[in-house]
C-alpha cells in the first residue's frame, strides 16, 4: 500500500486517478487502485501490486484539476535475509530467502550461492525457496547469495546474504526396503551417522515424489513409500538438516518388489469377472 501526499487540488474519492509510468517509456502506463482519499490531509492511498524493477513516475490527477503532481518512484527487489546461513557442500540444502518484489514465477528469479546454482522450488513476492547443488570447492568458505531478476540484474541486499559451505554432517551406510504387513506398505530404512533427530530433519524423494518420513534418529531414518513411477528408480534424493549426505551407499538405485495384499471380489463367474487388485509397490 502506498500513501501519497499532494499539495493543492480538490480530492474526492472516485475522482482521483494515480498512474504508474515507466520513466524511460511514457507509453508504459499502469493505473493503480485508489483505496482511500483524505481531502483534509491531502492524502491518497493506493494499492501497489508490484512491478518490474526500474524507475517510474507516479502521476496523480483529478477530474476537476487535471494533473496535480508527478512523483519519482523506484521499484527494487531486495534480499532481507537467508536461512539457513550454512549447509552441506554436497548440496541439497533448502534455503529460504526473504525479501520484497520477487516474482511469483520461479523462472524469473534465478539464485546462485557464489558460483553454484540454487534450484528454485517456489517463489512469491516476499519469499523464494531453493535447493543448493553440489559445490566443487575443496576449501570450505563463505560466499555471497545472489538473486537475479528476470531483467538479469542482481537484487539488492539489505540484510546478511552470506552463505557458508560446510562438510556434510550425515553419511549413509545402507538402505533396506521391505514390505510391512501391519501397515500394508513398503518401508525404507536408511542407516548411517549424523542424521539428527525428529521427522523434520530428513526428507526422501523418489522420482520427484516426497515419501512420508516416519522416524528419524541420529543413526536411522525410516520412510513409508507413498509414490513411485516405476518398479525401479534411479532418481533418488535424500536430504538431512544441512542438505545432502557425504556418502549415499545403497541409494544409486531402488527396486520395489510389489506385494499382493487383496483381490476383490474373491468369487466370480466362469464367464469372466472384473477384479480389483491391491498390490503396494506397483508404481503408476
């Protein structure tokens, strides 16, 4: 919301217009919605939904007096904070970037952690979430987080924008997948070290689908298989609190063995019947 104060003129709601005009292109004009007019204080409040970064003019006019004023106005994207400020050099850290004037389209706001890409997972006006890729750095160091706008310029940074690469804290030593009859589902048990504790410290994705996290302690994480595209997958990603683990033994390929649990109906015609088969692990 913008508040504009003017001198002179007769202000009356419904008879006041405010236009946002690109400074270097007067034909690029966008009307703003006037929400409130205070004739006594000479104040106008308008709803500003954002615009591409750059310099503009705010042109205020009334039906009675015509153009009242033309005010300089600059739109900038700004990074206020990033969280967390450190993560695994193996990549996989989910970073939340707070700020203003980002795009709702993630493709408009590329993010880099130093020279390393951070793949945008979601984007809105005040927040970007991205997942780091692996760094080739041998010496762990702090680097600047860069947010680029769709016009390719770098967003300004008003807060701490430094991210530090650290050695990964987790290591995976084995992965075991078994059908659990009690829950009628497949459970994936990952063993290793440095996992941390609590469900929120681990995430497993197969074919891009997040699996349900059941339990996590420092040496074991158990997941419930919720979705897989095919019986065998090589698209497996495992993340812990600081990102990807330093070793991923057993996670190169995952094969699920379907288990028949139910056939309905269990009695049918000799001329043929339509059967419904429940077999967790079949994939899509």
